[in-house]
C-alpha cells in the first residue's frame, strides 16, 4: 500500500457511535479485523491480546451489562469486540507495559475496521469486574477495551452536525478543541 493510502485510512478513522442495526458485520470481516490485531508489535513479542467476540444478542447483553450508561449506544453495534490482556503472558506486569501492546493492537483493529468500510469507537468506560464476571473470564484475563463494530448509521446523531460543519465533524464532535496540530505535539525537535 502506498504511503498516501495509509494516511488516508488514518485520516478517515473516527469514533462513530451510531450504527445501522439492519446490516450485520460478516464473519470474514471479523476475521480480517482479528488478523490485523494479531500482527501488532508487542514487548518481547509476548502478543498478550485475547479476544472475546460478542455477536449474538445474548453475548452482547452480557457485555452491555458492564458498560457505562454513557455508552448505551454501543448496543446498536453488530459486534462487540472485547480486547483482553493475558496477564500470564505480559512483559513486566507491574510496569503495565502491556497497555502499550494492547493500544497498538487496538489501532490495528480500528484501521482495519475503516479498511473494511465499517465503523467503531473504542470504549473504556465499563466496569471491569462486572464484565469479567458476566463473561466468566478466567482471572488472568483482563478486559482492557471494548470495540463496538458496525455499519455507520449515516445521518443519525451526527447528521445535523455534519451538515453544519462538514465531513470531519466526527473527529471534532467528541473532542475538546479538536485535533491537536503538529506544533502542539512536538515538545522538542533539535
Ligand atoms: C482508550 C480509549 C477509551 C475510550 N473510551 C470511550 C468511551 O468509553 N466512550 C466513548 O464514547 N468514546 C471513547 N473513546 C473515544 C474517544 O472519545 C475518541 O477517540 C476521541 O474523542 C477522539 O475522537 P476520534 O476517535 O473521532 O478521533 C475512547 C478512546 C480511547 C482511545
């Protein structure tokens, strides 16, 4: 893939919180997303990620049971992907370096979701203990992030804003002050 195309996917990614319930994400699409996840780099190549794919209404209800009420919109997603860390297999558990691994894995997931023409929004606002209990996770699996995945419901929720401010509104709508400029994020370049 050309450099420009990668940047285009990165630019296109945005947190989408409204999904078209009538359109299901296919098994092949989920597999492609997990393939992207699988290939992420990790400290000492520990690959500490483990996934719970909630696709049935029953499984999704178990995940939503732990979700913050602010994330109730996630119930409309076709799939709820729970990204867990396997604590038996992380580099320097006490230093919490594995959150970097899971973060890198998450970005691969989010970019492949865009590549598949799908929409998502990572969710950290959930109760870990409730989720672990609800999904009967073994004690060595820590649920770190939930990724609701679906087809974007165009015009829903953000439709009005998009009309007003243009296409990049999803990126701005949930940000305080929008995307930071390059000047703002470089501490020193010498
Ligand atoms: C680790 C993490 C946790 C997040 N948790 C939530 C969440 O619980 N609910 C939500 O609506 N958005 C959540 N977000 C989405 C952010 O609000 C969003 O990424 C940010 O506002 C930037 O917008 P953009 O993704 O459209 O560029 C989370 C993002 C990250 C990276």
